[in-house]
C-alpha cells in the first residue's frame, strides 16, 4: 500500500544556514513518523540536509535526481530515481508527493511551488523571503499554507493528508 | 541554420482580455520578423492568441503540447511537438526559446519564468499582476526584463538576441 | 545509502499466464533479498504480479507510473513515482534500476530493453518469444543475459550487482 | 495548420555508410515535398545526413535534441527543440511524427520503433539488419512496413498520411 510521501523542496546551491537547519529538522520529523521523504536527491543544500535528518531517524529517503547517473547523489538517499531530465523532473517531484514543503527561496524551488499549484497539490511555505511570501499569499490559493517552524509544518502536513 | 525562436508564455485558462490582445500583437510582430513563435500549443488563451497573430503574418508557429495527441492543439500551430508529458514540457519550452516573453500571470506561466531563470534564459515580463511584478523585480536578476507593450517587448527581444 | 534496485519489466496488457507466474516469483525472490523492486507501477500484467510477489515477502515496491495520478496504480506499490509522462517514463525505469529483468515480450518491454542497452545497463531476459530472443542474442551485447527461470535470473542479478 | 512531419530515425554513432546515404536521400525527398523533417537533432549519423539532405532542398528541419543546449546540434537544423532529457526524448520524436522512417539498426533506433508501435504510429523500415528485420516482421503488426529504397519509403509514407 502506498506510503505517505512528503516532498521537501528548497535551494540546492547557496542555501541559507537557516534553510539547512530547518530542512534537517523536517527530515527528522518525517523519519520519526515513518513517512517517506522525497527530495531532488542531490548532495547539496536543502535536499541533502533533509535527507540526513530523515536517515538519522531511519526514515526512507527517495531522491528524484535530475542527472542521468548517481554521481551527485546525496549519500543519505535510499531510493534514487534517476531521471536524466534536468529541471523537468521538478514536475515528478510534485506529482509524487502527498504534500510539498518548500523550505527557502530559489528559482528551482519556486518552479516546484508553481507546478504544485498547477497540479492541485498542497504546498506548505517555510522560511520564504518576505517578497516571495507576499507574492505567494497574494495568489489567495487554498493550496498555499504557511508555517513558521519545522514542527508546525509537519503538524500542518498531518492535517492535510 | 537555427532560426530565432521566441517563446510566448501565458495563461491558457481564464486569461484576461488584455493578455489575449497583447499576445495576438506579439504573434504578429514575431511573424513579421520571420522569427519562429514557440508556445505551449493549445487552443486556448495566450497560446492560441499569439499563434493566431503569427499565422496571420505568415510566421512559423511551433506548439509544444502537453498532451499525447493533437486533440487540444491550436489550429494555428504549424509544427506540433507532441510531448505527452504534461507540465514537465514547460522546461522544454524555455530551453528551446532564445528569449521568453511572459504575457500575463498564472501558475503555469510562473513555473516557466522560474525554469527560465534556472536555465539562464532571458525573460521579458508583460502585463504581469502588480504582486507578481513586485516579486519578480525583487529577485534582482539580470535575466528579468520588463516591457509595457508588445512592441517594446519585441524591441527588447531584438536587443537580447 | 542507496538500496539495490531491481527493475522488472514486462507486458501490462495481454500478458501470458506464464509471464505473470514468473513475475510473481521474481517479486518474491526480490523481496526475500531485501532488494527494492521497481516496476512501471500499474495494476495490470507483469508489473502487478511482480509487485504482489514482493509485497508478500515484505519487499519494498517502487512503481514509476506513466499517468499523472494514482488511479491505475497497483495496490502493491509502496512508493508511487508519478511521472505524468507516458512511455517516456520507460527511460526512468531503466536508469533507476541496477539490473533490469525483462519478463515476457511486448512493445513497451522491448523499448525498455533497448533504452537499457543504450544506457549501458545489464538486462536479463526471461520468457521472451523465440523471435525476440533470436534477435536480442544477435546483438552480441555483453549487457544481454538469458535466464530460464526466476531463480536463475535472480542468481544472475546477484552476480551482476 | 499543422504541416506533415516525417520522422527519420537511425544510428547516431557508428552508422554504416549506406545508412548515411539513404538518410541523405530521404532528407532530399522530404524537403522536395515541403514536408517537415524531424530528427534527433544531433550533428552525427543518420540525423545529420537526413538534415543535410532536407536543407539542400529548402525543407524545414526540426531537431529534437537530447541535450540541454545546442552544443551537439546538426548545423542543418532549423528548429531545435531542446529537451534536456536524454533518451526519454525518443518518445517525443515518435509522438510528434506523422510517420516514422527507421533507417539503419541501433539500440536507440529500436527503442524508437518500439515506442512508435506502442503509440500506434506507422513505422517504415529501411536498411535494417537481417536479424532486426526478421524480428520486426515476426511481430505481424499492421504498423510495420518495409521499404527497399528511400524513394519507396517516401511513396509509402505518402500513402500512409
């Protein structure tokens, strides 16, 4: 039977320290609940930090890689999905997740938020820049939710499932 | 030799009247210049209006369809690229365009703007909502440009090529 | 750390009874070894039979779905990867698998065998039609292997890992 | 209005001299008919030879590239579709073509033949190896056709449109 899959999306390159810390906490909380963590699979930024957190709690980590091989894969990924299709894999990330948590602001992350809304998926915003937050709130979408901590985001995800 | 390809992206469903009018003008200006117009290929909204404009000026229209067949294709598409991959085709739209013009605001369009920035492509904004514009300007990206008319957008594209 | 992933590919529609039986055995043997089974994820044919076998042995089942939702998903899939990209997902199936076992003959399955060879992946053939087998052997590829039972295929996979 | 699109598929690497010659002739015949030639877009093998032929007759050439940029593009491509998705773009090649002509034998080409049959598209075989031909004929598919020259293939395509 299909497990609960929580997608954690966020900057790979040049993440803020705070993004990484929250992502790590998200990973731990997801692992503790025996949910599956789904990320973009790479060994950098929010993807890597969330994967580390989940693996420390024996959570299962699915990494949907943009590359055609595993050379840039996070060491904490249990199940690499090797797409070889670059950023087009962002759509797979959102379609495969029951709920998406967007941790931090970046072009790739924002593309995932938008693809999620297009696909009718709930998105929980965490640690977004003020400008991104103002904009995303202005969309007045029932699918956009806002949390102020990893714990609140997970509680919110629980309710949305 | 590769022709100049201008991608015009914008809302398919529930476009504003003004989006359609500008898209139609963009299409005409692109056709007049013997550039190729690239759109999402469907028979609705900005895609359809731009395609009509270009075809009226004997411009070539490439439609990158999300569907697996041509059933929802604009009648003004000359070259349908049938992807069968839904919104993941948005990444193909931006990778294949020399310059992207985003006409109007919507989740799909915003995903394309973000994928374009991620891929290092120039994006010209036209007729964006105030909130979207404020946000996109706040990114302070050299790739983001702003135009206030179809003609200005095309002149800008000319410079960027 | 990345788990071992074995892809089992085979006809979805109109499988032979023997395909289903071997696929079910493959699933059980994969589950027993704590490997991950990867299939095309649908609730028909070889995909479904292999998934049932693996789930009976508490193996983890990843289903890489062609559809944009889970409506045609096998009930035995633990981790649905929802691609929304039709047969283009066949390439993800092969890139994500450590070894591919092709059980039975069909156009989709043969496309996966060819994509696997193109990507340099080992393929174990099981229960192929005489014509398919003759042809695949004629390729004289080091990547093509032939087994005559589920057990032999699994032993072969073990050596190839 | 959608133009007629003929897909010419064949080996990129290590093509036989005869493959290249036939591909070049196919390109010329396609260009003469004002059909659009669609290929995998790269600057090698059958793709390149067919593109050269079509461009010599002022035919329009669409190249659906596997890469994320144009660095390996044939110089004879007019409209590059940049997919960045590797061999997964093979499915776009077949879905976008009205008829597919497979010129020469190779793993990539065979994956395209199989994806075409899966999608219900007509495929004309040219210059296939004896083994490939025997196998493809054994499928007894109404979609599989066999030609012995570029001219015959084009005449056949004309009938199938």
